[in-house]
């Protein structure tokens, strides 16, 4: 497979993941963090960092809008629920496994 085809496939895969997460508003970020070690905010930071590496300057809020499909404040008010005590406990317990870019001090 040539590099251009690989990049196109990877981009399509990423778009599919983002579209899926935009449809699954019932899935809370804290649940993603607790189970997979990353969430929509992590994807936003990866997106922002990848843009910067390509010489494109976008803000965190702009990156979040790409990932959430709307301004973060709108998504948060429509879909985000308060974390339960159990979710918060799991979050703390799984911190070492969280994505490094997430800012939660995790692994790779």
C-alpha cells in the first residue's frame, strides 16, 4: 500500500470514529476515559496537535467543535451529565492508563 492510500484510509477511519461519537451522545466522556483511557477532549487535543504539526493553527475550542460537531458548550449543556461518585473513583483509579495528551498524566 502506498503512503497516500494509507493516509486516505486512516483519515476515513478517523472520520468514522468522530461521526460515531457524535451520534452516541449517550456515551459520557468519563465513561470513555474510564474504559478506554481517552475521550472526545483527547481526540480534540490530538486533532489540534496534528494541525500544529502541519503548520495549521487552530484553537482547542475549534478542535472541539470538529470532534463534537457543535460548540463544546452546546454539547455539554445538551448531553453531559454530572459524574457519579463511582465514575469519579474509577477515573482516579485508571489515571495511569489515560492517554498522555489528555492532560491526565497517563501513558503513551
